[in-house]
C-alpha cells in the first residue's frame, strides 16, 4: 500500500484529506508542525508528501527544499493564497504540484494518483530488466526463459528455446545444420544432425502461422537455415 505524509497544521483539513486518501487505499500519516513534518518526511518511507505552506516551526518552502536534498518522491504543496503558489513556482523548490485551498478532496486524490503513478513508472524504469529479444511478434525473454508469439505464450523445450534464441539473435545469417548442432548441443557434430531438422520443425509449428511457408526461419536448400529479420 502506498504511503502518504500530510504536513498540515489545520487539523480539520488534514483529517479530511486523510479520510479521502484512505478511501482510495492509501496509508496516511499526519504531522501538524513544520519540524516534525520534515523529520518524519526524511526518516519515513513515504511515496508522496502533501505539504502545507504556512506551518508553525518551519514553513513549507524550507521543508520542501530540505526534502529535495535527500529524496525525489513527489511533493504536492498546498496554500490558502494564490499569490504564494505563484511565488513557490517561481522559486523552483522542486515541488511537483501546487493546490490552492480550498480544493475538493477528489481533486487532491486525482493529483495524488497521477503523481504517484508517474513516479512509480520512473522508479520502475530503473529496475533491473529482463534480457529480451524481440522480432516481429516473437518475444523471447531470456531471463525468464519464456517465449510469446503475438502475445500468446508457447511452451518450448530447452533445446528448442536455445535454438530459436540463437537464430533470432543472429538474423540474416545462414547456419548449416552442423553449425547449429555444434552451437546448441555443444558437442562434436558426430551426433545426428537430423536432430536440428526435427527441432526446426517443432519450432516452426509454434511460431509460424503456416509451417509450409515460414516467415521467420527460412530453409536455405542445400545449406541450412536463416532467421529472417
Ligand atoms: Ca497552514
């Protein structure tokens, strides 16, 4: 559950905001003065902060600046004065959004959701990504070892997976059955290279619309196979 900190000295407003946010499945904490607000913001594990401008102890300008030195979570600043909002914007303190009181709670919730999802996309994009090979509707997730064809997951055996991945990663090149056998089966090609033919046939049944007229793996007569890009 996403956690939100409200720093607001007017208890009735803070409670109203809290109620609406909780109705929308957010976990909400409230601080009523600037110093506690800053300390809680810095020590807690919040996903977003709603920060009032005029606060006892320390004002929202200062708090916003100090939070930004340490965290890049979304900050929505609120103020009773339109003039103050213009002033904050001008200062470039790093707030993500501004609301003038009185605002409707549903407006607040909408803004919170928008900033939260934008932030999560941003953070998520830095997460470690799977190693993906993608060619015309075929998506090979090498990390998860899963293959989807036009969005539909297909079951592949280990060798089928390795063979298709190898071909897809080396498109527009012709490989002989010997070469493929060595590459995938990892042993001298004394073995039965007909195995390659059998595996190509199985792979085609899974990825081609019509195995007789393959769009991905072409047969180069007398030579071998080529993955069309
Ligand atoms: Ca206030």
